[in-house]
C-alpha cells in the first residue's frame, strides 16, 4: 500500500448517504456522549472528595480494563455476525451500570472502589459496542468507503468527547449526581430502540464458523507472522502510553492548578473533543499532502508540545487553546491507525486485529494512567507531564523513521479465483482430523537461489494464514515443503477466505522463478 494509493480519499459525505450507517453512527455518538458524561461525573466526584491522583487516574484504567479482557472474544463474535445482538445487550449493561452508580451516589461514605466498579461495567459495555460496530461498519458502507467511514466514526467518538464533558459538568452544577446517573440509565435503555430498528444492517457480511479457541489462536498466529501488523501495534502502543497522561491527570490540573468549577472542568475537557471534531475536517488537506508516516509524526509532536506546555502554563485561556490543539492531534493520529487497518487487513482477520488494536491501546492507556498518576503523587504533576512529553517525542520520531507503511506483505483483496490455488489438492476422507500438506517443488537450474530468497516469506505466509508447523527440506534438485493444519476445514478456509493476492503472487513467483514444473501437493492425515 503506497502513499500514492492513499491520496484519492473519498468524500466525508459519501458514507453518510447510507441510511443504516448514518443512524448507527448517530447512535454511537449518543452512547459515547453518555459514557463521557458518566466518566466525567465519576472523575469530578472523586476529585472534589479529596481522593489521590492515583485514584482519580484509576478511572481511566477502570474504563480500559474490559478492553483487555473482552476485545479478542468480542472480535470473534463480531465475525460470526453477532454484532447487532452484542450491541443491544451491551447497551443494557451500560444502563444497569448507570443505575448502580445512582444508587451508590445516594449512599454516604462509599469506598471509591465501588464507584470504580461501575466504571469497569461501563467499560465492558463500551468495549463490546465498539468492537461489534467496527466489525459491522465495513459491511454496511462497503470496502471502498471503510477508511472514510472510520474517520467519521472517529469524529463521532471525539464529538462525544466534546459534548459529553460539557453536558456532564453543566448538569453537575444544577442537579445531583444521583439524578444525573439515573438519567443516563434511562437514555441508554431507550437507545435499544433505534438499534433494533436497524438490526438487519450488515447482515450480508460473510460469517466465520470458527470456534472461539481456534479463532483466537489464528489471530495470534497471524500477528506473529505479519511484520506490518506487529509494527502497527507497536506504534499504536508507544503513542498510547504518553497520551494517557492528559486524560488521566486533566481533572487534577483543572482543580488544583486552574481552580475550575465542575462546569468549567467539563468545558475544558470538552475542548479536547471539540478540537478533535474540527481537526477531522481541518487536517484532511494535510493528510492528502503528507505521507502517512509524516502525518503521524506531526500529530505526535504536536501532542508532545501540548503535554510540555501544560506542565508549565497556568493561564486558563492558554490551556483552553492547547486542549483544542491536542484534540486535533489525537484524532489525526488515532484515525490514521484505523484507516491503515481497514485499508490493509484482509476481511477474515480484520475484526480480530482491530479488536487487538483496541486491546493494546486501552491496555497502554490503563498502564499509562497508573504510571503517570503514581509519578504525579511521588514526584510532581509537572514531572509527570514533562516525562510524558519526552516519551511522545520519541514516539513521533519513531513513526517518521520506521512508520507503519508500506504493507506489501498483506492486502485485503482475495485471490479472484476463489478456492483456486497454484497447488492442486487431493481429497481426504476424515474432515476433522489434523492434516499435513506436502508440496514438492522440482527446481530448475539455478532455482535454489530463487527459492532461498523467498523461503522466509513463504514460511511467514503459510503460518500467517493458518499453518501450525512449517518445514522445507532442500535437496539437490527439489524442495519438499510440509505444513500442518488443525483440520481440513482450516485448510479450506486458508484457500477460500484467507489466501489473498500477495500470498498468491508469492506462490506464483516461486513457481516461475524456481521451479521446472508445476509444484505437486499431497494432503494426508498426520
């Protein structure tokens, strides 16, 4: 995937012409508004009650923990077409958590861990909805618009970050936290209705029949053998850790340094989301002119500059402007990860890798929040922000030098021949037994060098797409390749839904460059 290929972005209006997408992305926005009202209310309640920076930062950790536990299983369930059902069920969990928070808020001297437990429940519902929606969205708008739809979805999420804290802060000044939490519960329960009305959206998506354990195993095997995916996850994580400092400690900055009220804090928090929404549109010209790697670097360095400034500035107006800047930087970098995933990943693994991306990012946010909160308690608030800024500079420069593109080794497009492969198959009797594929390559003169040059890529391709073991015995005039699959069904998935153009081209290169005749395969039970 070259930078040139990314220059022809569809219009941001194109996905909105799909009625199902428009309704569902609006529902997502309202859900996220409610979640951020909830989070801000809990954070501010803990702040004014005198809890430590570590406890306040733990709100972000509590929100992120469910992503670590549920991301991959929910990604697998999403591929099975269960997304709409998961989203409706998760909404009811969110509503129940809000009602529970209302009950706790009405009781005096409630331990902070009980309020944090309601945040964990909200995180569980949010993670389920987010992952189910990400697996469903490309099948609603279609592959060509998936990347642009991801940008709009990011704008919706960050718009919620703008509106939610403002609403939460304003409501906390005119009503009690009990009434606020109870209202959120009612709103979230009502949102089940529009989700039910669009329950058939995306039902034409191909559905995976893999069992949970093999599907999770296939996911980890794909990542281990996809250098591009590992690089994407690494870049995402080194951005996630320092970026969490702002989200975790902004309540402390607002209360202790700026002396803001709850409504002013909500407005300050909302400016980050406002910057993200404005940034979605404002950065599009830059995105078209810059390479993906340079764009991510610029966003990371802008974020680092804000972290460094927040550590030294106490002027409310200046901090407000910085929040708008950091919001634009946040959405620019975040949307780049998601666009890259939607553009490059094959359909069969996309939902699981996106779930893994969310898992890694939320894990980094959870760990980072605890680290920065502890550093603020042990050393100082300024030291925490300064250290985060230094780490973010390193993340930005690393993205420029190493980056996440190109992604020539994987691609979303299936071999257009469907189940056809360069290697003919022999039938076997027992479908459920483990199988071994043995491929014999008769080499032409000089073919040894060509095969050796492609050997490592061949091994990774086989393992990435499902092979459990792989060996190649190189003889004087032939190579015998052996690789194993869990069963025949797994191998058929490899051929029919996993074998994409890059792997097909690799097999053809081996045949043309190294072989004297067409390779011969044999399928047998292990």
